[in-house]
């Protein structure tokens, strides 16, 4: 599969299915326990946002999750991790089938995260920025006791402003660098990326979290790029001014979040590396997946407590990872951590 448009700047296709699952069902899809299935890949940063938010809010009991394998082809994400290569609830082999059930002429990206209506087998939405906000705002009757407020009303304008800048320069910025079709477009993306990371470092040198004194949607969105930085973006996408582990403030901030229940316990480094280095054959034609980096540093003390703040505000951490949703040993540094 080719991801680089030779001679051109990379532009993400933003044409998503924008129907929403809401408390009042105004789009025809009411919030309902057990009706929907969240389809993700742990390799994908956009999907990882939904995995983290679902866990932080305690929605595992009411919103099932299907985990696709890390490697896909032109026919989309496959459920090759499941027995028989089929999702046990949806009964399909590939996410593509749920998109085509929604629209047999569907010609846009088949992306994760996607939420599928189990009653019809059709995709409701793959609008990833909206999905996590709606989990926070529309699914409140099903939030666990002690769930954090990830999108508090008083802070939404600040969160939105941070999110917009982080998306343009960091979340999507690493792709604009990695999939650049010209030297000039690569340099522009590279410079924007590191200028933004420098600005975030200054902000986070004085504040434990991006907005306010608790974790919010903004932290979730930045984390999913930072956690992939050294494993993928530094080398594979040529974002190589410095590694994350060489940027002291951001490295400590990322470790702080990684060690917060709901963040690092959802991260699968094996899937992350296998996806990028295998699927992007035009960037890495040999398909060789790097053995490193060493993951032990993710569990090193971060010292961010000195800045104050409380991860969950007045709430509490989520409980243990739901049975069957654990990241496999060897795919995460937690497997080798002392009890």
C-alpha cells in the first residue's frame, strides 16, 4: 500500500461518518447499554483515544470492544486475533463488511475507531474526535462511580484550543512529516512539529496537565502520539530532532500519564511497531520491525507530583483491566514490572 503522494504534501481524508450516538437519540442512535460495539486497533493512535476514554469512564460493561489485528491491507482491518478470524459479536472477518452494510457504495476510508450498531451490523460513526467527546458527554448515566470529568464545561474553550493546535502540529503533524512527498513539505511539517513540542514543554514545565489540575481530553489526545514517538515516529517518520526520551519535560509528562491507570495499561507496543513498519511498505519496503526501543524507562519515576494536581480530580482511578482486554505479556513493560 502506498501512503506517500510523491511530489505533494500529505493531506488527511477527513470525510467521516458523522452520525452520533446521543442521550436523546436525535440522530436515530440513542445511548443504550449493549447495543453498540467499539472497533479499535491498539496500533492506531486515533483508536487508542477511544480505548483510554472508555476505560477511564468505566464503560466496559455497556460498550463492548472489538480489537482488530495490527496489520491490514486494502480490504481493511481484520479480526485475525479472534478464534476463526471473526469478531465473536459482529460475526464478520473485516471491518469493511460493517461499512459496506451501512453503504454498499462506500468509497471513503475504513478507519478505526468505529462504532457498529450490533442490531444491524452497520457502522454508525468513525468520527474519531467526536466519539471520545460523546463518550464523556452523552454516556454519563453509564459512567462508573468516580469517573473523571474529561471535558469539564468551564475548561472546554481552553481544551478545544489546545486540541486544535496539537492535532494540526503533533497528532497529524507526524504523519505530515512521515508521508511528505517533497523535501519542502517534510521540512515544514518537521519544523511545525518541534516548534509545537517546544511550546508544550514550556507549558508543561509549570503545569502537571495541559488544562487545569486534572487529566482531560487534551491529555488523552497528546498522549497517544507521545507514546508512539520513540517506537515509530522518530525513525520511521523522520521526526528525529530528538527522541521523546531526550525531551525532559515531555518525557516525564508522558511517563506520568503512562503510569496512570487507564493509559499505559491500554498500550500495546508490539502492535504499534508491527502496524507502522509492516503496513507502510512504501516507507519501509523490507518490512523489518525494529527490536527496540527499550521500554523499561516508561516505568521510571517521573517526579511530576511536585507540580500538584490530581489525575482524577475528586474521582478515583479505574479498576483492573476488564478480563480479556489485557495487553499481552511481552507487548508492554508492565509484564516485567515488579509486583
